[in-house]
C-alpha cells in the first residue's frame, strides 16, 4: 500500500477486497456515490467480470458512469432485474436493499460506503433499516472465500445510529462462518469505521 493517510479507510477496504477479487469475478457496490468504489471493482474484475452498483440518486449514477467510461468500462443503466452474464458494469437506480432481486448467483466481493454523496445533498443519507437489509442479503449471497467491506460514518445526522446498527450486525456474525475485521481511530469518537467480513470457505 502507498503512504495513504492513516485514516483512509477506503484504501484499506480496497486492499482487503483485492486479496480475494480477480478477473472474471462478480462484485457489488451497494452505494455507487461518486464512482470510486465501482471503478476499483471493475479494474479488479475486468475485462470478463461484472459489477453491479446501486444508488437512489440519478446524479450519483451519472457521475459514476462518467468515471467508469473514462476508465474504459462498458456501462449500462438498468431497472431492478436479474443481472445477466455480459461483462461490464450495470448501474441500478434503486435502494441497495434491492440487491437480492438483482442477483441469481453470489458475488465475490461487496462494498458499501455509507453516509451521503460527497459534494451532494447532505440531507440524503443512507438509512439504518435499508442498510441492514442490504448487508444481511449481501452476507447471505456472498460466495465462500468472499468479502464484504463496509465503511460507516457516525458524524452526520443519523450516522451514529446507523454505525451502531452495522456494528451490532457484523460483530455478532458467527465465527464458524465469518471472520470480521474492524478498524477505526480509537481515540476519535466521530471517526469513520471500517468492517471487513470474510466468509469462510467450506
């Protein structure tokens, strides 16, 4: 890893997902946002893999599409429906709790970067109830040997409750099925938190 800032949890999430994600795999971005996570996933699975990305904001999906196309990714927009076999990135304008409705097979990696769209409307944030539904479905669908990475932000309105709910879900996963890494700045209560859940094989 490069000498990224100590609190760059996105860089840590990408590094830990990259360990299990490769060409031809299926990956999911539960929060397309500004497109950086979707681009990272595509670069890992290209040219034969697939990425499924969700966002409720058309502006976020447009920004993600531009970033992906600049990176050479084939991109299409879609409604909520089962993902096909064609390589590329599918962008879905829907809440991430719809993930189960779009997958007929398990992904190798899933990422969720919660909170609000950077540079966007800060009143539009991910919500505890739909986030938990998306994470529970993703954990169930995840392939053995795959990983789920979640970054949560307790500093915005509703963020502390969402962060606590994510912690309760992931830190209670059965150790026979999952290993869960948690990372945060221990001496800063409002710092973002990263969890990476690794689904045990077999």
